[in-house]
C-alpha cells in the first residue's frame, strides 16, 4: 500500500483523485494549500506528491521546492490546466516525475504513481533536446524523476541533488569535459554516466560510458540496476 499527498485549492478535484486512489487500496491525504501540505509533510512520509501549479499565496513549483527540502527523495507530479512556460520551467527545475494536464488523464497518473521511485532523481545534462526528451520519457516510465541542464551555466544552476546523472562531454558554455568536471565538483558522491560522441583521453572515472548513438534502454537498465527495485 502506498501513501500519496494531493494538493489543490479545488478541494473537490483533489478529493476525487484521493477517492480513486483509496478505492484501489492506497492511502491519500488532501491539502487545500501549499502551507497545509508542508505541515502534513513535516509529520508524515508519502510515496508521491501530486500538486496543482497555480494556487493562492504559494504555487506548485514553490511547494515542490520546499517539500524537497524536507524530503529530498519525494517524487512529485504537477497536475495543472495552466501552461505558462515560465511556470512550467520553474517546476521542472525542482525535479519532477511528470507534468499532467487538467482534466487529469487518470490512467496515466495511475501508471506513474505505481512506478514512482523514491530517491530516484536523475539529472540529464545534454544540449540535444530530442535525446533528453526520449531519455526522460523512458526514465519516467520506470519511475525516475528528471531534472535537465542544456548548458554549462544550467549545470551550475542545478539546486537539487540527483541520485545519478547522465552527462555529455561536449556542452555549450565551456570546453569539452567542463560540464562533467562541474558535476563532479558539485555532486562528488553522485554516480555519473558519460553519454557522448566525443570521448576524450583521460576521462575521469565514472559509473559508466555510453557512446552516441547508444541503446537508451540499456542505459535505463543500468540506472535501474544501480537504484534497485521501486521503493
């Protein structure tokens, strides 16, 4: 049995999702605001957080950021009718399992929740948008949350500590290997996988090396083995 926290100022909407989850044998708590949710998080442990994006006083991105300060391993899903690009980018930078629209596709939400892994945030550091999207989709299917960086500057802005990171050696904003060196400096205990078509002599020791083009499913399997079964 899993326990979920659902946050939305539209309480009937949140209670409807909670009722469905409870009917399936899980537990769900409902909060009508970010402040109420954070109070619940101080005393309880959840397997995933489901939150609206725009709420009075404090929105979903800020809530997830604060929630991760209390519980860094908590998977988070944003469910929102708002599609403002700046808001979505702010939410994505907190490290998300997914962003879903309203009305919520319940089958998709249930799939994500059943696969969700705690302590499974993966940083994807690559400027190839198509590859990042493909990897992110595959990883989310297997329960991993994602945060991405498409330049050396974006790497320096990462504020959350990942469980593991996938890093291209050639990134905008610096010489080859600079992004990898920066990740090793910022997160010295995080396993790093190199994903690159430009391997250099003397690449520092890493968890694994995948030469582009590579089988993405093999990489996902390596992360699954490293993390273990969904928790």
